[in-house]
């Protein structure tokens, strides 16, 4: 999957300025922003019409980028997650005490994934860490499987579409609870 270095650097500049970048992931288009910028996260939530209480997913190119957001002393849970990464499995793990509320919502856990998507991973690497990456759609509407669907649903909210292809179109990442091992979402079916 090719993306020019110019487009990638443009996306990184937008993210560092608090902007929103739409990008392909394993199964659906994601909407990324800088996780430690509360204004960027609130803008993403406003675009999606999503409650901050629900929390968000962090994606990264490697595990080291999500470790600062995770509570220490959970080596067994971390090994369980590492067995599925990189890949389309998001894990709910105990959050570090200093993890911002706007990432956790009303939960003690944080959702994290080490992505297997080459462009999503490249974006995280170029940015220099984990990114918020929520599905690029208005909450309650179908997830976007094409960039035109992102534009149709989110329009002017999106500062840049980083072109690319999905790996398994229409199948959002599985979400597993690290404490129980139970799947809360399998192939896009939310079991909560």
C-alpha cells in the first residue's frame, strides 16, 4: 500500500494541530486524532455525535506506544493481548491512573489495539505514538467502508482523507475484555 511521504507528513501535521484524519483500518475507515489533545478528541466526538462517556480506541504500530496508557502489573493480560497483535483485535485493559478521562469515558479500562493495517501503522509511526482511531461514521450509522462514505457522513469535520484500502471490508475489530477474555464485539456485532 503506497502513500507518498508528502501526504503522510501532511496528515501528521494536521494531527499535531488538533485536526482529524480519516484513514483505512483493517475492516472500516477510522477517524484519527491526537489522544492527549482534549480539544481534538472533543472535536472527533462532536463529528461522530458520540457521548464522551463511551470511551475511545487507541491504535498503535507497536505495543510500546500503548504501554503508557495501561496500568502496570498486568503482565498476564498483556501477554494475552500480544498473542493477537498486530491484528484486528481491540482489548479493554485496565487504564493507567493518569489516562485522561476523555479516552476512558466512564470506564476504568481503555481500549487498545496494535494494528495490522500497514497504512494505519505507518500513520502511527510517523505521528510518533498511539492515535485515537474511532470508526469514521456518525454514531448509530453504518461504518464507512469507502472514503466517499466518510465524506457523506462527516463532511467538513474531516481535515484529510488518507487514501488506501481496507483489509477485511465491513468487519470492525473484535473487542475483548482482558479481565474475562469474553468478546464484546465479534465481526461487527456488538454484544454489550
